[in-house]
C-alpha cells in the first residue's frame, strides 16, 4: 500500500525550525519546545481531535489596517446605525467611560471586576430596549467592515471547513454584528458557531440581549455546558485558541484537563508594556501581525499528515 509506505517515510517529528511562519522575528514563544510538542500532538492526533476557539473583535478583525482606517468593534458597528434613539450614543459612551477603565485595570482582581462587568452589560442591555430596529441597518453598517478581516482569513476558514474542525467564535460583543460581518465576508460556514450577546425582541421592539450574558470574564467553555455545541466538542481535546486580550486565553476553560491547548495571542497596543504578560499568557505571541499566517501554517501541517493517511483515491473520472 503506497499510502502507508509514504506515511511511514514522512511521519517524522516536526521541528520549529522547519515551520517558517514560527521563525518570523515578530513571532515570540516563551517555551518553543512546548509549542513544538503540542504541534506534534496536533499533527499526530489529526483533525478529528481538533477544535478551534477564537475571539472576534481585533482577532478575526485586524488591529491595524494598511490604510489606517479605523476598525469598529461589534458594538461599534451597532452604534453606527442611524435609527438608534438620540439619547443612545451619549448614554453608551458614558457607560464605556465608566466601565472600560475597570475592565482593563491592571490592579483590580478579576473577582471584583466581574460585578462591574455584569453592571455594564446589564445597563447596556437596558439601553437596547423599547424601540424598533431593522437589522438590515446592521448589515449595511457591517458591510463596511468585512474588509477589516485579517489577511488570509478566508483560507483559514476554508481549511477548517475542509478538515471539518468545529470553530467557536466567542465574543463578549454583539453577536448580530459578528454574524453579519462573517456572513458578508463568506466565512460563516456550517462548522462555525458564534456564542455572543444577541439582540432580543418583544412585540416588535428591542428588548435587550438574550441570555446568558457573555461578558469579558465569563467568556469560556463553562458557559457551554449542557449545550449541543458542548456535546459536539467536549471530546475534541486538541484546541487552538486565538485572541488579542489577556482574558481570551481562558476561552477554553471548561474543557477536560487532559487537553492540549495552544494559545495564540495577537499583541498590538503598548507592545513593550504588555510583552511580559502576553508571553506568560499565550504560547505564541504575534507582535503587530495582521494576518492568519500562523494558524494557517499549523493547520497546513495537520492537513498534510491527514492527506498522507487518507490519500484521495483516483476515481478515473479526471
Ligand atoms: N463593551 C462592552 N459593552 C459595551 C457597550 O455597551 N458598548 C460598547 N461600545 N462597548 C462595549 O467586544 C467586547 C468589548 O466591548 C466592550 C457592554 C468591552 O470593552 C468588551 O470587552
Ligand atoms: Mg478582542
């Protein structure tokens, strides 16, 4: 059997040195040996054991665009909609200025922050209530931001679909914007699930966000327990996690402890000041990388080995 022969010949241990994407100068690793071991586990385990978990804002979208056009967050896309009541913008801005500093305060313990975040999302939910809203407005606003996806995001989602790897896009932002951007960009494939805050309607009027509330500090797989998605992924113990905020590294909390998790962090703001924390939190830190090249390279290795094991049988129709 040629397939098996080929597999034996080429089934070696992958070395970091042989993976160009990981040798770029802006790609930093606290423990390259650990990364190497995890990559080999992933490659040997195959796509059947993998799941992919990603943040949305500034992770699937860019932190910086070539033309320096601003990239709006999922909440920001909603706030651009013209039909929001006149008091809305001022009121949400006020909340933002009160709670955002708490969210990113380097000194306050997380347990204390949680209460404030619940307050923020609760008040924000109340503001999004009592007026009619046409979601085509959101689609219009979102259409401008599909250009803001990281370079080669399409390749990433196409490979994940092809390998049938479940993708969870986890966002503490507004799910309707996330889905709209991803749909319009053509990456909202059947293997992709978005868990986020979605608009709720009652008698034709907005009625806040649907439950459960997803905020910065409960954004992890513990909120999935009991859901259909949890059943789908909880046996997939090889996990790639991607995010741009420190808290994103916790997104796979709630999966079995034996899992191998590879955490990729995109660092852009205050690189110097944040470097140590990111290095301690993520296995791979990408400094001002506005592409999907690193996750694409990792999946290419998984795909390569997979193809050696499952060679396409010539069917004589070509
Ligand atoms: N964030 C959280 N909330 C709001 C809001 O009501 N308006 C705006 N503009 N931003 C908000 O993508 C999740 C991020 O969005 C921010 C309730 C928080 O900073 C959160 O991390
Ligand atoms: Mg983010």
